[in-house]
C-alpha cells in the first residue's frame, strides 16, 4: 500500500524535527519546507495528500502558500491544516477563507492531537476521492433555472460546442456536516465541462 505523502511546512527547526519524526514513525512519506517559497516549490514538484502549514515564516508566509495552493486547479483539493502560533480570530478567519480545512494553535495542541487530525483528514479525503458524482438535468423553466442560465450565459443549459442538453455534475463535499456539494455543468455528448 502506498504511503500518504505529507508536506510539513515549518521554519522552526525544533518543531519541524519533532513533527517529521512523529509523521515518519506513523508511516507517512514526509517532505519538509522551511519557508513559504520552499513550500510552493515542493507543491509544484510533488503530489501531496495533505499539507501541515505554519503561517509565520520568512520569505513567503503561510497565507500566500494557502492562496497559491488553493488557486491552482491541480492542487486546490489538497487538504491543508494550518498549524500556527497565531490564534487571533481574524487570522483564523483569513486562513479558513483562503481554503484551510482546519486551524490548530501550537500552544494548545498536543502532537498526538495533530496526528489524530491528520488521520481523520486523510481518511475523509480518501472517502472524498472515492465518491461518485451525481448528475442532474435542469429543467430550464423551473425555479431560478432561467435566471441562472441568463446570469452565467449558460445557453439554456445547452452545450456551447455541440448543443446537447448539459447535466449538473454534483460531487459531495464531506467537510461539511450537512449535505454539501461542489457542482459544475458537463455535456454528455462531447464531455466538455462548462463553468
């Protein structure tokens, strides 16, 4: 079985070594970065299953790393756990808005709690990867369908390439407690995706 690959981003040598040792002991494949620039380079060179990210770092901070990772379609789905000394509500809110899946404060979080969060996150991410999507047809006259089509220039839900009626492809997002989905339109005829 292939090991989960984790990017550990931390500028403190002591903390980096503690967590690297713990993660390797737990049989994870660990790549380390000591600043945001190294993290961005590592993300472009490897495919990670999870990123454990400090915020306060030299060269490029963790917020910029979050922004870069989450804005790239190839890496946007990689779960990121922020692990920082910063615990102010505005810092937490900013990290979550940029796409962090969780936020842990170093001073109040024990190493075993961090490992447990990582295990849970990877477990739910594997479930997410293995989930099928659901396709729904939209009736162009029901609810807000015509308004949606008009506002986003969706051509009455017909494919711009081949004219076939498009489906709404819905993928479950298990990071929410209530049913939640990420959606996009797809054409069953030419298989093109539409925004």
